[in-house]
């Protein structure tokens, strides 16, 4: 499994708890997702899960070159 596929699967399954952020080395964003999810009584967990599905599908449709070029925008976890 290549890095792009692994990232997409992790986005789909675990975006709500910030695993893709930790995978890309963005620890502050990952911790912020966990804390805000707990503080908002899991409302943000649900929102991040839906965003993760969208982002994961978008990453799976990208070519390897597009994935490498868009790593900076993917680290936020928000599809653009």
C-alpha cells in the first residue's frame, strides 16, 4: 500500500480523531481536533468524520503527482 492510499484510508476511517494530521506531522492540529471534539460533546467528531470521507475520496482520485503537490493543503484536513 502506498502513502497516498494509506493517507486516504486513514482520512476516511480516523479523520475525526486527527490521525491524518499526526501522520503528516501536524501534531498541534491533531490534538486540537481531539480536544475540540471532546469539548463540543462529539459534534466536531461527526463533522470531521464527514470531512474525512470527502477528503479520502478526493485523495483516492488524485494522481501521485497531484498528491505530492497538494500535501500542504491536505494537512489542514479540509478539502479545497
